[in-house]
């Protein structure tokens, strides 16, 4: 029997655009994988068409719901210009810029696919968007690696403190160590997610020879990872 | 809070984004009607009709699990004291639950994921459920007006002993009840036309949808910027 709290938690999750959008992304990339899978199994054309249509329609729906997202990225980009650390400032800004350009390109991809507005150089725009996404992911990974260095230094300092403490237990030190552990986990989580996500634009640009099944599975995994993060943030 | 930050916060809620898409969808519905009357070229009309169709599908995708919300609200509604409010609330929630369920089935058919032979009947059922839900909401609105009028009379009778906070709350309740009533009255145009009870033309339906979308956007915006 499903509890009331579980239902409330689900509603809270679905009330955020991000939660719903990542769920749709999960279904979209699953369809992408599934089409590949059933084609290999030799399914009927009707069945394949059914899942391909689902993938296309969900993809359009998602694009509609991300239409004004560039505004968010532009705002965050300007905020990152105020970060103290130069490396984090540069990588943070590049990540926001990359995503801003990617989402702007997606607007044209959408208007083209629904036949509302068909720019002549749509292929160039699509490729540009994929490259921008890759740039954003690369910047995010660089920032992650750099953060690992910083976290390593902090862990070193905390270890020294722990040694100086000896047998005594200190609440403050413990809470700081716990916070550090959580940050390390968060950082690795993000790094793995970004690394996996790189597969998708790389294969779209033809730089990585990955088949639709692999791309689909990668998309499923990263969507689940995002959904997990969003669920935790809405239902602490 | 700066407007851009509020704007982003607004778009972060599913309701906010969905109502904006609804606004554009019903505008397209009106605009197609307008263009057809003006005798615009065929490809322009197709363009806007396509936008309307795709937006409708996108919105259906994003409302897929919404009926869960209405089911929980219906169950919560069963514990309201006032019998009229209890009946109308439960009716409204159940109506919307069924409507959204039929919309999900509708979507599966539109994208050819499923094929239901009795799709027309299902769609009609959905429109009827929406109509009933809106009617229940209107009845509840009228009842709320009566209750609030009584409260106001009591407040006036109390004279000096009246609590100013009560008066403020009363005004707020009046405003929100009126807002909801106007929204429901405009919204009911859409299923009324869909069921063929009164054949409003696409232009009127489009404008009604635009008004209620704008009203819903305003409510959500205020909620987010509070």
C-alpha cells in the first residue's frame, strides 16, 4: 500500500519543472535505446515506429518546457563572474555560457521540427548547439577536477587537526569532516554524470562512434542521476 | 527579489511553465481563427495550427501524473466540515482526475503509442468531466459568497468590537473567491464548446483560454514572489 507521504513526495517532485523534465528525459532516452534494441531483435516496423514517435514527441515536449532557460544561464553566468577563485570563475562562466548557447540553439531546433520556423542553416545551428553543450560539460568537468584538488587540501588540513586532537572527540571537527565527505561525494557524482553526458553530444557530432543503444543507456543513467539529486533536494 | 530571479523561480514550477504554454496555445487557437477569417495564405495557418497542436501535446506530457494530485485532494476534501463545500470540492477533484486521465489516453493516441477505437467517446467523457468539475467549482463559489456575506453582516453588527484582522481576511477571501469564480466562468466556455452545448467559435474559445491562462499565471507568479 502506498503511503500518503510517498504520494506527497512524488507530487512535490513533479511540481518542479526540472523534476518533470528529467522524468521525460528518462523516457526519451529509454525509447532511443529501446528502438535500437527491438530493431536488432527484428521487431515489426509498426512497433519500431511507435517508440520512435514517442521519442520524437517527448523530445519536442521537453524543448517546449526549456524554452526560456537561457535567461537562467545568462543570470548565473553573470553571478559566476563574482567568484573569488580564478579557475572556478573561468570554468563556471564557461559552463553557463556553453549551456546558454546550447539551449538557444535548441529553440531553433524545436521551431524547425514543428515547422513553425525553418532556418536555412539548421544543420549548422544544431551542430553548434551540440558543441556548446560539450563545451559546458568540459568546463564542468575541469571545475570538478580542480575542486577535487581543493577538497584534498582541506582533507589534509582536517587530518592534521584530527591528529592534534588525539583521543578527544570534537563535535565541530566531526561536523566539518562530515561536510567534507559530503562535498567529495557530491563532486564525484557530478563528475561521473558530466563524463557520461559527454557521450551524447560527442556521438551526435560524429566524434564518438557510439550506437543508439549505448547513447540511450547513457541518457537513462544520467537522467536517473539527475532525478535522484532533484528528489533529494525537494524531499530532504 | 529582482524580477529576473522571480521569473526564473516562476518558470521552475511546472504550473508556471505549463500555464505560459497554455497561454501561447490558446492564442494560436484564436489566431488560426483570425487568420482564416482574414484569408491568410495556407502555409501561415498551417504553421500556427501546428504550433497549437504541438504545444497541446507538450502540455499533455507535462501533466501526465497530475491526476495523482487530484486523487489525494479528493480524499482530503472528504474531511471538510461544510457539507456543500465537501460535496463540491470532491466533485471538482474527481472531475479533474478523470479529465486528466482521459487526456493521458488522448496523448497516447495522438502520438500513435496506443490505438483506442473508442477515442471519441473517451475524449467526450473527458470534456464532460471537466465541465462538471468547473460547474462544481462555480456552485462552491456561489456558496462561498453567501458564507462570506453572512460573515460580513456579523462583522458589521459587532461594530467596534470587530477585529481589524478579521475584516482584512474577509476582504482577501472575497477577492480570491471572486477571482476563482471569474476564472471558472471563463474556463467553462472551453468544454461547453467542446461538447457542442453552445457552439462558440474558435476565436471566443481562444480568448477565453488566454484570459484564464493569464489569470493562472498571475496567481502562480504571486505565489512564487511571496
